[in-house]
């Protein structure tokens, strides 16, 4: 299997290339909704949420029943902290396609981030019924059970997911650690640190997600200083998804550390600033709460 560093380095280059080609396609055909949507997705993944919002609103005007655009708008509202609007758009997407994997993943994650395991489990059950054996579904099941404190069920989901794909192993390591399976957990964490540090040496423009993952991993190992260091790097590179740092238990040990609390405030401020910018595109955001 390819090393994570190679895969992520390739992804970074693909983002840059994708922006160039999608912009070229849109210049040739300004009403090419698929290219506009896909360019919005690239900006979303790179942290340019205001630009993603502008583009996806344009694409949905051209193709009003596109389920993926509904999910993307919901995801953007989620990052803005507009929880009711996010839920509204995710539910619209599910109305368009009740078994759509992306829509079900996003609404399940939405309820997890808002500390609502009852609704998260409701949509997770719909998802696993429609997509049994899917890596993303199994991984989501591991996170759901982890947050509910059901370590045995979480281990089962993560183990099944990791048989398919080794991404996200450190969450599994956290559950193993809490289950007192320290040797297995430490082996995974050592491999994860090595892989993500390799990526730092193999890319010219560093990825925010890579730094965020290192912050997560070092928190699990108990190295708070390194965790804060890498989270700071993630912010410098555009990371802005503050809610994940407040809900997932392996980050709780950083609560009360001044620099960590300041970074959370900084992420919230950035989200609020982008929210203000995009209000010019859609007055719906005045309902944000």
C-alpha cells in the first residue's frame, strides 16, 4: 500500500492542477455547473470557504436539484457555525436522494459535532443499511461509538475500516489506548507520526490537514507541547475547523491551555469574518445561528 505521505503529496499537487483546469473550463463555458461545483469543492478542501460558497451558490442556480451542491452548502454553513442552516441543507440533500452516502455522512458528522448522538445514530443506521461494508461508514461508526464511550463497538468498527484502508488509524489507536491495549496503540501511533512527518519533508507547500493530524496524534501520546505546535502550524496553513477540537475526546487535555484556547478563538473569528464576507451573496446567512 502507498505511504500516506506519497498519497497526500500527490493530492496537494492535484488541487493546484485542478484549480487551473476548472478555471479554464469555466472561462470557456461560464455556465458549466459541474466545473463550477468541482472548483468550489477544491476551495472548500483547501480552506477557502468564502470562495467555495460563492462558487457553489452559482452552481446550484444552474443546477438546482444537484444533491452534492446541497451537501457542500451544508458543509460550508457548518464551518461558519450556522448549525440550523447546515442541518437544513443536509436534509434537503437527503430529500433529493435518501441513500446518498455523502449526505448521510455529513449529517451524521453534523450531529456528532453538535453533541447529539441520538440523531447521529439515527442517520448512521440509515447509512449503514444503505452502504454496508463501506470504509467511510465503518470509520464513522468507530467515531460514533467512541464518542458514546462504547469502546468494544468502536474497536470493532475501526478494525473493520482499517482492513479496507489504513487512513485515520490514530483514532483507532486512541480507542485501543483507552481499552488498555497500549502496545498495539503505541505501534500504530509511532507509524502514524513517522508517516505524517515524512509528508512534511516531501511537500513544498504544506497541508493544513497533515499538521492537524499530527496535533491530534501528539495529544493522544500525551505530548501537549508538540500538539499545540502542530495545531498552530495547521492554522498558519488555513485550518479552521474548530469544532472537531472541542468534541473529540483525545483533544480534551488541551482545554485550558492558553495558546490552545487562543487558537480556538482565532478559528472562530476567521469563520465569522468569512461569514460576513459571504453575506453579500446570500441573505440567508442572516439567519445564521
